[in-house]
């Protein structure tokens, strides 16, 4: 029995899963395995080994208690009654750590705050102009499909930058602003490109070029219609990012989580780099 539990523990270790889910699995496996002690205790009593049977019964009750503590912690938002964990931690001089909070901090450290991937490196002196987009129903669906694909490969994290619910609640109550699961920094697409067609200037993006999808049509660049702008200027797509999505607001005592579609936000995050003809003319004159 214990060998089987050891094998299950090893198999779980090979699987990359959320900390909460993993600990739920451990709790279920441990809870079921605990009843093996009850079976052994019963066999001892039947065979007349009462002291050994009694000791196994005590071990079963102790482990059943800790299983109850884990069930309350990992499966509910309630605090377990008669929880002696704080007393044990104090007696042993242990500083308690929240596994979920530690996992969030680890993910947050891996991120570069304020960083947005661009299609190359652009000079600060170059002109950046916002764009206005037209997005069809099919393109809106494509954006959600791309987002889901990025979540599946662990590229996109909708976890509020690794912050705990308590930390989020305090932040929202302090400034009254909603917090998005996407975090403070918009998430750039790993692959994106701008394609000129007969009728449109179209943005494609996705996990890679092979899986690219049409995401939006560019309607205007700055104050000019897209077609007019590309005839007057050299236009290059600098970056495409996801914004919006699920968000949380503060209730009286808890967070209120609401669902919303991820989107491509114009003006703020979809940026076009423009090399104006006057710059080229100036270089020619100086030459």
C-alpha cells in the first residue's frame, strides 16, 4: 500500500499543475491511504495484538484530523475548527508560508514589469502613432482562441501578477480601481504581422506564423485613413498586445470577479512606427 502511495506521489511530481490542484490531489490520496491503517489496526485486534492495534488506531485518528485540516484549507474558504497548526508552528519555531502565495511570487519574479515585446528595436526619436481598429465577429473569436492557446502553453498568465486575493482587495479599496487578471503590463503576442490586402490593412497574430489568425483591420493611423497613411509614409507594425479580460472589483468584504473578453486595445497599445518622408529628405540634403 505504501509503495503504491509512493508511486502516485512520484507520478504527480512529473505533472506540471497548479499548486492548489496538486495539494488537493495529495489530500485525497493521503486521506484514502489513511484508511489502510484502520484496516491494519482491525487485523491486529482480530489476531489479539491489542496494543499494536490501539497504536495504529491513534495514528489513524491523528492523520484523519490532519486530512480534515487540509480539506478545509484546500477545498473551502473556511477556517478549520480546533486547528492546532499555529501552536505546533510556534512550538517548533516555524514561520508559516502560504504555498499559493509563494508560487505567485515565483511567477511574478520571472516577469519583467513594464516590458512589452516589440517587433525589433526602435529609436526613441521615431514617431509612434496610435491606430483605430475595426474588428469583425470572427476576428473577435480569433482573439479569444489565440488567448486560450497562449494560456495552454503557459505564455499567458491571468493571475493578477501573482498577487493574493487579500492583497488585491486592499489595493482596490485604496484607489477604487478595478484590477485585471492580465496584470498591470499588457501581454504582447509572441507572433504578429501586418498584411496589406486589396481592401484592408490587416493584423495577424498567434502562437507562431503557422498558427496565425486574422485579429483586426486597421481603420486609421493617427488622424489619417489607413490606406492614405501607407501611401504617404513608411509604416511598420511595432507591437500587438492583449488587454482587458477578466477583472475584479471590491465588494464589502470580498473580491467580486467578473468575466470579460480579452481584446486588442487601439490608441494605447497597438502602435505603428512612422518614418516620415521629411526625415529622408533632410538626410538627402545633408548628404
